[in-house]
């Protein structure tokens, strides 16, 4: 290569250095150019990249310019990626855009002024993986002038190691390799803490990535506990540095959530069967300063509060039935809220697994947790009503025992409720697919966003929006006095249906406020989405109760069109192709019950005049 091209210089190492840091540093020392670019052997520059980057950096007289890239998969297809910025960004220093710290380092998409690198002694770490990120941190912290262009001019090559004994850096997930990653993050932490403490929290994004690698680790259980403990110590140090940068905090909120869920996946996949070991992991993950309490002491503290007429600010009501797998995660997400003045009322519904034992552990751990144990299973609706009855909070929040909320949720809800003097607060939720291990937004998120960040009641919004708002009680925050004064509770004729509870709260509330952000995280799976025959009968009962409510409260005529289509959609879901096929006899029985419901309530004519064509076609299959 050197003999063929005059501008090619080659350096040969006698032995493999293990990482790319040493060869890159050698290249830096040998380079004679005014500007530096890096390229890995499996990546490709598009033909105009050098000219493009040179013209931009020399014209602007700045220290770094970056472009975008595409990814070539092992199937040799190119997927064009995006760095998450606008088409163009030009800043003088990192203080103007600190969220650059959480972007992929991708050193091969950039051009650097050589004088700047040498003057600031910016080199690659030669002994640890992840040296790209550390290099980029130093560049971003010290550069005078940074420009980003959303032009995809590099193809990043993803190597296929399946037929080779060699492993990529990110596939070599031994104990030592994961420990090395944490060591590089420790160096990054020290660099930020010394030079720019306000952006230390940006390291949460790297910890989130590391916890994803942890799930694929080949380390044994004791080694994994060492890794988690070291990771948590680092996180404690990172989060001791508060940030005043709102942009950075907003971006990083989801990084913290991913860190949390990655650690939960690790625990549930690798050590869920050993309860004592799982408790040990939680001691590592969530170090508590709370004094351990006996049950007698908890009861004593509760009695003192009653005697002094002290009211909790928030009562969290959690229905628990056979929830051993995720109950730890749910309760720990509550105990680690920024807001602390609340009680957790767990209604344990005669579980057949270890749920009751887990709750016994938690009531000794924190006096804010109260447990009511049902002697026999009575279902979610009756259990939640028991929770309302014994709650002492000014506000009530329902949380399912499989789910969790972000750490600032209660603080935000409480202060919003007091500021806006609300009866109800609505906010967004994310679904977490346990089968695919990924988050996604519910289908009705867009419609819900139409009413976000403002106060309203049902008279202020279009009719159809009421039926687009998610009906579940979980991502909502209720003033207790509002529920009590309007006799709103869960319908005990139904086992687990909250639709009538939703409609009563919406139509009775004088002040509703909606928040746009996603704070509630709901676990779902293919199994949880199934509708069985019992659910189907309950669905019919629910439709009839809601219909009577609308008619008895003079709402039916005003909302007839939207309401009837909602009812039919609800009935149609019973026969949705995503649910298990009913036996022929069961299916016919259900059809007969639906027909009986229609005729009993004299809905034939109203259906004919108000239903959408698809819903009318469905109803016509019942041969009215």
C-alpha cells in the first residue's frame, strides 16, 4: 500500500494491542496533516466526506465538525441512522448543548483540528474498551467551536463474527470486560466532575447501555453481584451532582428508566428463583437509610398519626395477586420516589405464590407500607374499594403490582394537583412488552396529547375525546374528597372492570388537568392481552352498567353516536382475532347474550342511525 500511494503511511505493531486506542495514538503521532480523521477497517467513507468536512472546519475555524452515518448490517443492507439532532448545529462550547454528551461517540464521523488535540493532550486510552467515549468527552469539553450536519457520509460496518473465533468488543461480555467498561466510566466521571459538574448526570446514558450488556453477561452469579455493586456505587456518585440544565435532564429521564428496567430484567431472568439472593441484589441496587421496622412499630406509628390527626399527602393503592415476579420492582419504584410523604396500601388477595412473604419483608423495611390480606380471593374491584376505604391520603393513586413509575412522578403529580386545584390528573403511560423487551406508546397516546397541559372538564372538550382517553385508573391521580363526595368507587358487581369508574370521574370532575409526559410504565405480554369467556361475560355486564349510567344522568342523547360506537367496539373486541378462538358452543352463547343485550335495551334503531359502517356490519351478523 505504501509503495503504491505516496500519501499512505503504514505502522506495524509487533503484537496485538487488544484495543484500538494504541494504534490510533500512533497514527496521531505520525500524522502530518492540519486536520485528523479516523476510520475503522470495516467502515466506508462516501466519496465526498473528506472535502465536505475539510471545507466546513477550515471555513469556520473551529475544533470539530461531525456528520451522520448509516449502518451496514451483516446481511449487507444499509440502514441510515440519525444522531437525534436538527439538520444543523453550530455552537461555541458544550455549555450551549450539553446533551451532545449522550450521543454515540462515533469518532469516525468527525474531523478534528490536530493542533487542538495536541495542545489539550487528547489521546485514546490504550488499555480499556470504550476509549471512543472517553476521547469524545474530552473533545466536547475542551473544544472551541463544534458543528454537526445531518448528512450521512459514513457507512458503519457491522461485522459478522458468527463464523469466526474472534469476538467483537461488545460481544465479549465476560466479567473482566464488563468491569473494564465500568472503569472507563469511572474515568469519564472524574473528568466531568473536575471540569463541568453540571453535566455529570449525562453518564446515566452510558450506565443504561452497560446494564443492557449485563443481561448478556457470561459472568457467574457472584461476579454479577460484584458488577452490580460497583455500578451502583458509580451511579450514587454520578447522581450526587445535580444538574440545572433542563434539556439534559429531560433527555436523561428515559435513560434512568432503561437502566432500571435492564437491571430488573437481569434479576428476573437470572436469579428470580432464589428469593434470598434477589433480596441481596436489591440491597445492592437500592441502599436504604430507612431503619428496619417491626410490624408492632409500624402499627404504633400509624396510631400516633391517627391520634395527631396527621393526613398523608398521597395514598397509593396496589392490588396484589400472585405478583411475586415483579412485586419487588413495583414497590421499590415507589420507595425511591423523590417525594416521600405517602402511604402504600397493598391489598393481598389470597395469593398462592410468595407475594404475601414479599409483603411481609417490605412492611418491616418501610413503615409507609400497609398490607391488608383478604381471607379469600375477591378480585381487584372489591379490593381497590377496600383500599379507598382505609386510605388516609389527600390524593389517591392506583398502581398495578406488575408496573412501576418514574422516580419524580409523585412529586410532579402532587405539586400539579395543588397548583391547579384538580379533582383528577391524567398523564401518559408507556407499555413495556415483556416478550419483546421493548417500550412502545399505547395507540391512543396521540389523541390523549390533544388535551395535554391544560385544565378542563367534560364540557370543554369534543365528545369523541372522552372515549379516546385511556380508561384504566393507573395513570390518573384523584383527589380523595372528590371520590368520596361523589360516591365514586369501583363497581363490585364486576370482578375487574374499571370503565364505569372512569366515566364517573370524567363526568363528575369540575377540574381535570392532563400532563403530556410518560411517567407510568405498564408491563404487558401476549398472555395478559387474552380475553377469556369470564372476561367476555363481564364485558357485557359492564356495557349494560355504563349504558344505564349514561341514560340515568342525561348523557345518552348528547353522546349517543360516540357512546354506541364505543359499546360496539368493546363487544367486538371479544371476537378479536388476537384473542383465543372460542369453542363453537361458547361463541354461540356469547352471540345470544349480545343479542339479548341489544333487544333488552331497545338499541336496534339507535344502532342503525349512529354506528359506523364497520360496527353496523358487525351488529348485523347477529340477525336483529
